[in-house]
């Protein structure tokens, strides 16, 4: 599995695809993502690009990346500020 994912990333192919039409219908104010691991979730840059495609909407992107248990509280506070 790891080798397959690495091969996809090296070939610059997306592992995940965001449904921008659905996101437009949901009309979010904030989208929470993570940038700790691009294998575990959509990349931060892909989320930002998708939000930029939502014409006429200002959507904040809050990315979490805890390394330790204490970091989770910091991430919660950063997300709360975005809301």
C-alpha cells in the first residue's frame, strides 16, 4: 500500500478528489483539514485550491497538525478563531 501511494505521489496524481459542487451546495464558512500527512487526507493545497474555486465565497481553511497531545488544544483554539 505504501509503495502504491508513493508511486501515485511521485507521478503527481491525486489520491483524493474533492466534490466542489457538493461543497458549493453546503456553503461552508470554515473547512477543517490536516496537513500532517498527505496519505491520510486531502492535501492542504488541494483543499485551498478547491475553496478558491467556490466563486464569490470566502471560505476559511483551518489546517491542524498536532505532533503532541498538547498541540490538539492549540489546534482547537486556532479553529475556533476562524469560526
